[in-house]
C-alpha cells in the first residue's frame, strides 16, 4: 500500500471515529434543513400581521436563528414600509413568473433574508400562485424559520400561504368579531391537513372590553402564544422607516416580540419589570376608572351572548 493511500485511509478512519463519537452531527444537519415555516394569518386586515412578521423575524434573529421573511401579500405588499427598504432588482412576483430563481430575489436585511413583493400593479400579471409551494421549499433548506406575511382573509392569496406553511400564527385583536374570524379560518385550514396553530393577540390595551387570554383559548381551542400591547412606538417606527425592534428595542411591544421569539426557540428570556408594571398599572386603571363595557371572563357566557357568530 502506497503512502498516499495509507494517508487517505487514516483520514477515513478518523472521520468514522469522529462521527461515532458525535452521532448528532449528521442528525443535526438533517434536522436543520427542515425550517419551521410559519404563516402569519388573520381574518381581516389592519390587525398587525406585517408588524408581527417583521418584528418576530428580527426577534428570532436575536436568538441566533437563521430567518427568511417573505412578503406574501402580493396585492397590497407592506413589509418594505416596515423595513424601510425599496428598489429591488428581483421580487417574489418575478419568482412566481419563473423569471428568476427564488434565491436571487433574496435580500439581506440586517442579518435576516428578505423576499419582497413588488409594489407595481403590472407585476401582478402572469404570476402563478400554485408555484409558490415549490419555490418555498427551496428556502426551507437554508433557514431555521421562514416567516410568511399573508394577505388577510380567506381569499386565494391567503389560502396559498395557509397551504404552504407548516404552522399558523393567527394575529388578532382581543375582540369577539376577530376571534370569530380565527374560528372560521381554523375550519378552512382543516382542508390543508395537520398544522400547528396558535394565536398572537395584538394591540392589547388590557381593558375590560377585551376578551381575556383564557376566554380566547377556550373559544378557539388554540393556545395564545403571546400578547403584544398597543404601543404608539409601532406607528412611529414605520414613519421613521425602521422596524420597531431596531427603532425602540426597549418598547413594550418589542419586549413582547422578544418574549414570543423566546417561546418559539425555547430559549430563556427574562421579561423586564417594565412589562409587569404596565399590566399592573392597567389593572389599577380598570379599577379606578371602570368601563361600563365589560366582557365576561367566562367563555360560555360569551358564546351565549354572541351565539350566532360561533
Ligand atoms: N401593537 C401595536 N400597537 C400600535 N399600533 C400597531 C400595533 N400593531 C400594529 N399597529 C398599527 O396598526 C396598523 C396595521 O398594522 P399592520 O401590521 O400593517 O396590519 P396588517 O398587516 O394586519 O394589515 C399599522 O398602522 C401599525 O402601525
Ligand atoms: Mg399587512
């Protein structure tokens, strides 16, 4: 046996030994390929989906995750406003028209990958939504999380996201009509097979006119992953063309996005006292300035009162 072959064999043996000692090495790689694809969905527009998509993506990055954010609201794309970006050479519209490969339409935004949608009306012509799932599967290989910002409601655009994702995060305000939308969407989602579903309540004011977390969970049969309070910094950050998490990382809403990301990544995150104080102060406000409208703390009462909608 010549010296070169002997050298090769030694390397091979070393590799085998190393893999034997580190059995998770190969397993880890295979698992990493399967990104968690989360669709950010809602019954109606304006509840905060795009805000959640952008800030959750950035919060996941803070937990050292590889994140891809996709604007799937093709008719009214908004993510670029929240990121403060523009002038793209390629978009998801080009991908869905088979003009370019999905990877060449990805942009790096401060450590996350971003696939924008075109704001030009004419770029809607010729797109094939049916191809979305196929293109998306390519993105899964290089990410821990793929976050899809969906169009609202149950139209064609929203449905293709619901079909393509593996998990659904319903964004809703804590009010009866929006919660009934979640129940309706959940019914529709059944046709797309088994998906992990949870709720994020947004623009929460902790007022008595709002449904409480336990009531929402009982009415929908889904867990509430987190609550993001109503925070004027959200709107300000958009005007300043920065995502909230970068513009005001210590704001109440940012902290709650971090908290939700920590739950998704199963990483520790200590909630600053500020959040606990805020909730306490809202409780004091409710006590000192009672609102004549008070939603019941009992899901059965709510069902009885709004029976026709559930
Ligand atoms: N937690 C929040 N506090 C205050 N304003 C918010 C919050 N979340 C979203 N908003 C505001 O609500 C509006 C709609 O949000 P957006 O994320 O665009 O909703 P959607 O994508 O569901 O249509 C925006 O003006 C945004 O600034
Ligand atoms: Mg939106």
